C-alpha cells in the first residue's frame, strides 16, 4: 500500500537545526494524514506532530511547539519536519507514519497509524 522512507537525521549541537523528510510511495499520498513520532532508548514511542491531508490542520506535542514545524508537499509525496532550537531531550529515532483515519484523535496515537517508516536517528549533544 504505502511505503515511507525517512531521511535527514544526524548529530547536531544543542540549539541547532535539522530538517527531516519522509518520502512516500504510491499515488494515494494525499488521502493520508501524516505524523511524526519519536522514540528514545528505553522509552515509549511518542507523538511529535501531525498534518491533515490538505495541510489545513496541524497538531504538535506541547514539548515541540514553537520549535518544530510540520509541512507536506502532496505533489512530491513528501512530508517534512523542520526542527529548530534542538535540545538534548529531542534525541531519539524519528518515525514517519501515515493514517487513513479522518478522526484527528488517531493522529496522536501510535495505534492510530497504519504505516510506518524505519526511522532516522537524531542525536543532539549538549
């Protein structure tokens, strides 16, 4: 159905920036709401940001509001996560995910997503 591939992770100093990309396969990308999640070692996977099919609705975890920006380009089958003012606690594997659900509440939950990428590692040093 849908395959997702993340890129753009790496090692940055605290206060620095990274831009993650998630490339999706298929012609039905615009029918999926997209989300970013992250998982630190030994921790549960947590919600970071989500964007609706048209990009008109955007949601962020409180921990990243004002620092991260999610966007999508349906013509390019790509969703982005611009991360600014990075903190050591942002260190995690970041996952792109897709859901066909129209219920926005599902965007916050791991179980609400239908497809996942393999993740890209972001490491923020102090």
